[in-house]
C-alpha cells in the first residue's frame, strides 16, 4: 500500500506543474502579444522604428558606446572603493556611545541627513561646478575628479545607513561576550560585531552598488564624457534616438546579473538563518 | 610548604552595599558578599531576584549605582579604573553561550588571549588545544559554533573564559538553556573546575548540583542576600521563611 502512494502523488504533482507552466506561458503570450499589437499599430510606429529602433544606427553606435562605458565602469569602481570604507566610518561614528562623542555623532547624522535629502544631480552640480569655480590653488578642476567625489559623498550616506542597520542587528550579547573577555570597545567592534554585521548587509550593499552604477550617467551633466554623453553626441549628429536604446541595453546587460546575484545571496542568507533558528 | 590555616585564606572578591536599578526598577538593594579564594558560591533564587544582574555588575558589564566591588584587594568599582584590564581577570559564562558564530571554536577561544593578552597565535592555539582536549572538545576545534550541540557550545564558552586565566569565574545559569540530557556534561566541567580550585560564583537553578558543589549557598530574594551558608544548612535547614518558601516551590517543581 505505502509503496503505491508516492508515484501517484508524483504523477499528480507533475501534471499540476505542467498545467501551471502552460497557463503561465499562455498568459504571457497573450499579454506580450497584446502589447506588441498596440505598439505596432500605434499611429507613430513607423517613425519610432526609424528614430529609436534603427538597426544600422544601433550597430554603428554600439562599439563607441561600449568604449565610452569604460568611463562609467571606472567611475563606479573607484567610487565604490571609496564609498565602502567611508560609509563604514560614518556608521561607526553614528554608533559611538556616551556624551563625549556627541559632536562626532552629530556630525555623522547631519552628513547623512543632508546627502540623503539632496537630489544627486544637485550634489553633482554643486561640487562639479561650484568648487572648481572658487579657483583655489591646488584644488583640481577636473570634472572626473568631482564626479567621483560627488558620487562617493551621495552613496556613502546611503551605505552608512545600511551598515548601521547591520550593526544594530547584531545582538548586544555578542558585544557583552567580547567585552567580558577584556576586549576594548574598538576591538569588540573590529573582531566581533562588524564581521557579522557586514556579512549580513552584503545584499543591500549590492543593491546600492547597482544604484551607483546607474547614477554614473548623471555626471555627464558636469562634462564627463561617458556612455550617456557619448549617446547624446551621436544623437545630435544623427538626429536619431537609437543610441539611447543601446545605452539602455548596456545597463540592462550589466545590472540584471547583479540583481540576480543579490536575490540569490538574500535567499541563501535566509536559508542559513532559518536553518540556524530551527536548532 | 604552603601556608595552612586561616592566614592562607584570602579574599578573592568583596562586595559591599551594592545597589543597582534599571530605571525605576531596583534590582539589587544592598548586596554584601565576600568570596574567598578557591571558594565556590552558588547563587540561588527566583527569576528576577537579581542573580544575573549581580554577576553582570561584578564583571562591570553593568555600571553600579552605589556600593563597592573589591577584586583581590583592588576596588574595581572606583572611578578611573581601567575596566578592560579588570574584565580580563574575571571570566563570565552566559546562559545563551554567546559564542561568536562567525569564528571557529579555536578562534573563539584564542580571541581574548591574542587580542587582549597579546599572546602569539602559536602559543594561544597551543594553550587552546590543551584546554579543548581537557574538556573533550579537541575534535571540535575547527567547527563553527552552530554545528555543535548546546552542551558542546556551553563547554566551548567555558573554555573561552578559562583561556584568559581569570582569577574568578562567574557562571550565569549556564545549564538553563540546555536540553536536559546535555546538562550533565556541562555540570561535570564545572565540577572539575571546582576540584582544580577555581574561584567561582554560580547562579543556578540546579539545587542538587548546588548542594553537591558549593562551599556556600547564597539565597537572593528581591535584590538582597536573604540567607547564606553551607549548602547543608541553607538547602536542608533554612532559617529564613522566604528561603523555605522558595525551596518548597522548587521542590514542587521537581527540581530538588
């Protein structure tokens, strides 16, 4: 009797999953087909095709755009390398206890409040045009330099909040255990609290990293020639918007794998934590 | 060769008039307690009687409101005392083990000696291996804590505290979070420590264990030392009505 049970269940389950797949497929075809029909039958479809989806222009502009994307990669890699430590320092500053550290806490809090409040493009404008405008000796006026500074300042504020959430998620008993061994406050943070906190916030950090990658196009407005600026130049020369679509494609190809990686890390983290709590 | 008699007994710890409140809740209302070197004191009392708070105050994990704590002749509750230097001399083991989950057993045990006592890695690991072997944990040195049973984790926590070679060891209900069949292995470790002469203050609900191991049993009630004396007296012929009531309730719960 018992040996008969499982195959029936399995067959039924496979039939159910077949049906689910079929339904999902059919509904996708209907929705996508409907959307395509609406777009293709729109009055301006012919013009959009030549202006936005121009095959020859797409292929002609893609190599130049990919080459220009190297600048974006440079921007977000250098900025991320600065953001991660700066965000951590700010988070730790905000967490320092006691009245002695009040000014430090205040400074860190004001920093985070301001840079989260300001639209990124404003920070980029203010730093990119304003500071070089002061014409102080020794202060660079290279837009690339100020682009890195602006992106670092903006994202360090967000990233510090991510770190802070991670630090606060570590139970105080961990710090108590470390301090009871005679570790100083800093040693406890360094060896016990932060390693656990940082591990926990890797997925949200990756999320902010994706945001940073996209925001690198904003620095085109202070004169950094990167992928978006290059697309603008091509658009102006060809009177055609297809280069923008190529830019969109480049970002999609870059970000989607990272987003999936983030999802996978979140899922793995969740699995590990539920496995831990089941004990 | 060694001195014998009363002159040899030294005070490991002296507590005088210790008060501690959390907000409006006064948890400790004037605790006086003297612990001699090599003495084992068991703290008993209902939940909320102040056992854990007392241990955390001794370890300076909680600032005290009034009173004095003197460790081997040095007042450690005074202003300007380097808390980190004191804590390395006082080991504490927690009810929930509080092992560091991101480190191997070995790293849990060597963290204190390496970072606080500045012992070399090789020396710290050799010492740790010796301690782990002594408590039957040699084969667990490279495991992470989550892969160990509760009893094993608690033994690692004890080893971690011992690795600092503390003058005194505080044990805060170290078997309360354990499954019943794992309690014995941890109690045996504590028995061995007592036999080796470790000065200990043990907050516990295990009355038979307290009777067995304690030099003196201290019954805490509502933040004061209600009764203190040899286990035979406090646990079998309590003088205070509140001690009797407490033991009666424990008896009814089947824990005596």
